[in-house]
C-alpha cells in the first residue's frame, strides 16, 4: 500500500491521488497569476449576463444544475470516495446535504433578496422607501478537502443565487471534485459562471489578491488570518469559516444511550475530519459511567478501511496524521486513559478510533483542533462546569447538548454559532439555518437567509412621491418651518 505525502505537482500539473492506495485520480493544470486573472475576467464578463437575469430564471437554471448532478450522482459519489477516502455512507451524506442547499438557495433568493417596501417616518411621509440586495459581482471561493462538495456548495450556490459569478479554488487534495462541480454547472447554464483555478496555497493567495469582489474561505485559522489580511488591503469583504474544537455536554437527565450514539457519529463520521465534529465531551458525574460504557461499546464496533463496508476511511491529508498522533501521545503521557485506541491506533494512512478519558484541560488534545478520529471525554460535577469548560477556548463553531430540563439554557449559553440538542450536528444540513462561528472559528454566515445576504449588499432607495409639506431638504426653509419642526419633535419625542 502506497502512502501519499501530497500535494503532488508534476510538470505544472496538480496530481490528485487516493489517500489510501496512492492511485492517481486526476491531473489538472496548476494556475498561474495570468490564468487566475483570466479566470476572474471571464467570470466578470459572465456576471454581466448572469446578474441581468431575474430571480426566476436563475432559479430555473440552478435547479437544472442540481437535476443534472442528481442524474450523475453515482459518478459524483465515486469521485468523492476515491479522492477523499470517505466511506460510502459519508459520501452519500455529503451529497444529500449539498443537494438540499442547491434547492433552498435559488428557491428563496427572491424572498430574501428581492425589493421590498419599508416604512418611512411621518416627517418624510412624502417618500417611499425600498430595500433590495444587489450582487457583489465576482466571488472568490476557497474550499476545503474534508467536504469538497457540501462546503463549497454552501458558498457557490448561494453566491450564484444572489446573482454573482464565482472563481473557485478547490483544495489541492480534492481538485477533481471541484472541477466536476464547476463543469456540470457551466455545461447546464451554458455560460462560464463558475471558473476553477487549481493549486496549493500560493494559488489561493493569488485569488485573494485578484480582482474579486468578495472572498469566501474555509480552512485553518492561520490561513484564514492571511486571507483576511490580504483582502483588507483592498477592503474586500470576507466570509471565514476557520474550524473548531466543538464540545458536547451530557447532562444528568440525558438519555445516555442516545447521547452515546449521536456522539459516536458526530465524533467519528468522515474519520473525525469535520469542522463541526465533536472532539470533546463533558459528562456530568452521575451519568458518566453509563455514558462511557455505551460510548465504548459503540466505538469498538466501528470498521476502518477503504472497502465499501468500511465506516471510517483514511486520513485525507497525510501530514495531519502527525498532528493526531502528537495529540494522542501528549494526552496519554499526561495521565489520560485510552479506553479505545491510543498511540497504537495511528497506522498510516489510517487512524483507528480513539477515546481518551480524564485528559488535562491544558493538553493539546483538549485545546487544539485534532481533526481526526479522537475523542476526549472528561467528567464534570455539573452542567454549569461543563458549559464553562466548553466556552474556555477561542473557538466557537458548533456544539451539542444532551439533556432535558436545562438543555435550551445550555444551548443558548454555549459560545458557538450553532448548537444541536439531543442530536448530531444536523444544523449543517438544515438549509434555512445559517452556518458559521464566532471567535477563532471565523465570521460571516453560509446557508439560510443570512447566507444569501452574505453574497449581496443592501441597496436602499428613497423616492419622493408627492410635494414636500415641510421643506426638510431645501435651502429655502424659513423660521416658520423650523417652528413647525420643533412642534413635531415635541409631539413625537416621547413616542
């Protein structure tokens, strides 16, 4: 079995390989400064046509794109699997949630972004006021490798539904999925509304510095800072999703068997390579033993491999294995107990599921993003202490709460952009809910109405419809007018 160190560039081409077998998946040309500029110019020209379409026509075309992809779904699933190493179930989950967003965005764009009347004050009764949202123009999207279909779709399809065109830089580990997505959209629409540029971080930097009107980035916190700094030089707005260290709280009145089942999925789906994946659990002492017992039983049953029956595939980005191994080793050396897996679980290109108990709160496995199939479970005296520890980090993406009486209070108190109660991180699959975090997890939102507005700017229009009674906007105002204004202010001042 060949171990891949990637990304691999050969003769000016990015070579994509299966992370477990090393078999070549695709070979795509690496973009240069000139090709990035050309891609942006092409998208700019296409945007003049695309933005000129009404919402109903864009809706028709984008739903046709989804239909075209659905007709080739087996091809898409296969491509995602061989480029990321995902299990069959994980690949289907990703595609199904992406399709939900591909439907929601164009179906709701007119309602969210279309013109609507807003109220005017009595002092300006002679005016009508209209609010609408206009597309930025060309949006640069930099996507991740862990969900190469779902995550970029949350930006690309919302940007398109808002009337923008897109220049997309897929991850260097999943370029073929990104190219497939753009090709199907452009073939269906009949215009180059999505351009693709391939390469590593240097190509992403070129895109950030190019003539785009907004940037949507998903990736690590250090890279997110570089993206924001580059965009700030041109005052280009940025949507950033910078990862997380999400926690689950298991309260004393939780259904511990159900909690263990959901946590197992939320921690180990996609081999733990999810930005909203659960990496920490704080379980209150009275139910801790029962929860751990259910959890260990469920995790031990998980099957690792690259075959169609496997539930956990290889680690997609090879260098992440070193991070995962270091976190496990540090936790155990500092007193943590591996009840499943442990240091021997790291067997490149795989990491077998690992559950660690009683890990110090200042350890790397608790404080830093592991991004692998490793779960820390620590006992706490009560749910308030669980909440305090959950909120102690700079991250604030998602989280889970299991319980009844205090569940909503804990969910609201969790410093995160999203929280699920008695479930997995289903908020990512509900199109109407905005997706995003706070703190080091980034800012801005994908998905939902907020996600549509993220890719458009507010346009305010005030229109005078009748003659002014009080010349508020005239240099011909006289003292009598000011006395009338003073009387108006006195009458309405307390309202």
